[in-house]
DNA sequence: ATGCTAATTAACGCAACAGTTAGTTACTTG
DNA sequence: CAAGTAACTAACTGTTGCGTTAATTAGCAT
C-alpha cells in the first residue's frame, strides 16, 4: 500500500474538531447564532456535546471560528481568481460573476454574516486575521481599478470600497431576501432563468457604473 | 373643553395593544424573532405577559403583526412621495433618496425583514395585505419607467422588478452589514460624511443604469 | 507491560423562557 | 344600581437548552 500508511484512528482530535466545525457551520447558517442548538450540532457532528466545549469552550466561540473560516474561504477563492492575468474589463466581469457564484454555492456565508451583524460584529471585533485578509482584498480591487484607468477603460473617480460594497450588495440582497422577495414581487427568485437574469442585470449595472 | 371629551380611561384595550406592538417592534428589531424575549416586550410595553397572549395569541403572531405593519408603513410613505408630479429623472432620484432615508430613519425595518428571511418568510406567506400593497408599489415604479422612456430619458429595456431590487439592495446592504463592513473596510460606515458619500454613489449607480 | 495523557461519553444541574392558571378590578349595559 | 363582560395582574408550570460533572477508554511513551 502506497497511500493511507496511517491506520485510521478511532480517536482523532483533528478530525473530530473538523466534524464539529462542519456541523456547526450548517446549523448556524440555517438558524443563526441564537437559533442554533448545540445539541443538534453535537448530534450531527457524530461527536457529543462535551467535545464541543472541549474544543471550542462556548457556543459563541464556536460561532466565531465558523465565521472566521468562512471569511478566509471566500477571500482565498477570490485571490485564486488571478484577475491580474486578465484585461481590466474582463477581470471586472469575472469578479462580479465570481461573487454571485460564490454566494450561490456557499449560501451559508450570507446567513453567517447576517447573524454576525445582528450581533453588531462583536465576534469579529478583535479578529486580526480578518483585517489582514481584507486588506489584501481591498488592495487587489484597487489594483484592478487602477489598471482600468491606465488603459482608459474605467472611470478615474471610483472608490474601490464603494465598488466592493456595491458588487456584493446587488447579489447578496437578492439572495438573502429571496423569501420575502418572492412574495412581494410574486415571482420565484430561484429558477435558473431568474438567476441568470439577475446576474446579467448585475453585470450591466456595474459595467455602466465603472466603464467610461 | 373642546377636544379630549373622552376621559382618559385606566383600561384602554386599543392603547394597550398599540403599546405592546410598539415595544415588540423595538425588541424584534434589536434581537430578531428568536432572540426577542416576550418578558422584555411585556415589561417595556407597560403591560404584562398575559396581555400579549390575550391580544396576539403567540410570539410568532405578534411578530407577524409587527412585520406587516412595517411593510404597510414603508409602502404608504412611498405612495405619499407623489412621484407622478415630477419629471422622470427627478422622480427617480427622489425615490432613491427616499429609500435610503427611510432605511436610516427606520432601521428596524431592515432587521425585521432579515429575521423574516431567516425564517423563510413563513409569517408573510399567506398575508394578502402584503401582496396588495406590493402590487401598487411595483405598478407605480413601472409607471415611472414608462414615463421616462416616453420622454426619451430612460432606457427602454429595464425590468421594474430588477430596478426595485437594485435600489433597495445598494442601500440596504450597506446599512445591514455596517458592523462587519466597518471591520473589513476599516472605516466608520455611519459618520455623516460616509452616509452622504454612499448616497451619492448610489444615485450615480442607478442613474447610469437607467438613463440613456 | 505499565502508567500517563488526551479523547470520548452519558447523565445531570440549573437558569431562562414561552405560555397558562386563576383569579381581581374597571367599565358598560339593561 | 346590579350583573355581566372585558381589561388586567401575579404567580406558576413544563420544557428547552447551555454548560458541567464524573467517569471510561484509546493511544503513546518509557
């Protein structure tokens, strides 16, 4: 046997910890911090409640770790896009698509962020990790804008932070409020056609805003 | 005495009901449906817990009434804008400003809607009232767009629903995620200058999208 | 092998919380 | 003004849910 030289341990701290985190992510995403049940997390993780307190000390701290991991994940995926390799307009469109696709593929990100804002970001407040990855994120969008300005295809007076917020907003809002939205506007927000239409509208919105 | 012919009653069903609703709005807005405490609502309303169950039957039903009232309020304020009286471009800008100002002045609206979406809109699901007021709302934005197209100042291929969503999104997202936003972007989202800058950016975004 | 450390479990404690019971008191109507 | 009704209150109940206690067992080092 070449791989799997380690025999599968019955007791595996790292694996148990990871299983708890995964189960917690699902539970917090579905019900928010307040609505989540640590008994449910314990059960779904295949561990038991005492393990949660062993590895994470408290429900709130478990939430904090889930949330931080979610931010690290989206920012990592973003960096992996390698937008530098594309012409500014192509890079911008790719970034808008990525943001939309990421929210669709990882709906828990949105719910976790909503829950954290209901709690006024007190869990993220002193996370240095978030600040570090966010700086790189803002810097790379600024780079993209600068490149576009140099090429004469982007307007020169766009604030990268406002642009970031706007690109997130037009996707995020549509998805997080899809339930009340479906009632207010009397249409299914989640059919493939509706999703495609929304993405196209979002690309149009941003392109008109940014391009000269 | 001309007014106040009714002597102030010690027992006043309508007033008590209204006080409970007002206290519930504050509590639900601050903590969401799950995080709200009916003991707190009772205390802050100056009534007591039994009265809540007398007038509203359950915590969930109380939430439903608070939420419906919130929708009625924003849609009424919107209708009162009387956008028909303005030229299309002016009307559009006034509407964008209104949306922003309403969210700022009534932050509980955002939190209530967030909470309802966490619960997949099950409380609004069979509210006929919401559907009725929403239809008028969508119709009047469609009227505005049509007027602009007739005047040759708006693009002809804008979907009123997508526009509605987008105008809400760019204000709503900024405000609801202002806590995590302040950390990620390392700036205070709520200074007068920041608010003004965001509103200007939003107006620019929509104008570029809609105008020919 | 033996003893030590860390992983794991079941069962429990206790506070918080939604909802109720069992009344008392103000107002209204005939 | 008497009797009925509706507003109102305080104290209580059963359950849920976070966090712990106390004990068991697997893996590892000497």
